[in-house]
């Protein structure tokens, strides 16, 4: 497993490299966003540890650029910006997990393992039941973070897959934006819930025949959303 560390603080980057390599990972370091994008374009990584506040291209822009390029390598954002609105901004940019500085090393390592495990890259020989749903002819494969429709396939971010799983598990029930913030993103502060709407727009583009006239991901006025299984 190869991990890219994108961090402009030399001592922190070296410390993360030491501990990741002690856990058996291979690592590379980029000191800024531009160098990170060049390294990612030149080779593949299994996860990216991405600082937000860097000279030049910041972490939000790096994450957004990768997702626009259809690169869905799992991203763990590290930042001193721990406000809920900053966490939301990171998720909107395409981050899969978010860890405020300072952080406990054991928590960091657990987050990295969790990112790789949840992204569907399982240890050799590990078996589990497929986590798939057939929604109106579209196959949602939550193990491999894919949505397939005929010969077309869309790659899902971990956050998109996590939100989609939550909505499916609560199918038929109106789910409030606040519930989504609490149960999916684990944000309990007074956070602007409108950011969820951006995720719903993307999921509708994947699932709906007519995204502007949704029948599966329905808006429940004054509450939030309802996932309605097609008949």
C-alpha cells in the first residue's frame, strides 16, 4: 500500500512517514499542492494524507482537482481548521475523512486503515457478502464505490457512498438534514445544512432518469429528503 503525504511542515511530514512505514506502508511526500498533483499524475497511491493550509495550491483545491479528473483515491484531510463549516467544505471538495490538528497518532493510523478498508481494497483472501442494490436498473456497488448503468459506470466518493447507504437504509422515511449531519458526517454543532443539498444533486444525477424531476431522491419540503424505492 502506497500513501502520499501532502504536508508543508517538514517535521510533521517526516513523523507521519516514519509511523506509516513502521506500519508497513510505502510513502511519498509532497511539500505543496502542485508537487502533489504531479506525483499523483505520475503514479498511483492507495490513500492521500492531505494538509489544507499550504503555500500555493491549498488542500481543498487539490481534492477538488483530483475529483474533477475522476481520481477517487481516498483522501484524509489534516488541518488546523476544525470548524464544522470547514469540515463540510472539505467533504464538498471530495475528502473522504477529516482529522483536525493536533491529533492522536493512533487515531490517525486507524483513520488510514479505515479509509483503505472502506474503499473496497480488502486484504488477500478476505471475503464478505456483496453490498449491492439494484435501483431502477442501476447497480449500486457500495463495496467497490461504483454505480453501474448498462455499460456506463460512475465512481462514488466514500462520502457519497456513505450518504447513499444511509438513505437506502432509511428508504420510505423522510430524513432531515440535521439527521444526515449527525449520523453520516458526525457533525453535531450548529452547521449550515444546505451543503447536503450539493451531495443530493450529485446523487440525483447518478440515479434519476430526470434529475430535475426526481422520483427516487425526493425532497420533503421543510424536512429534508426521502429515498423512495422504485416499484
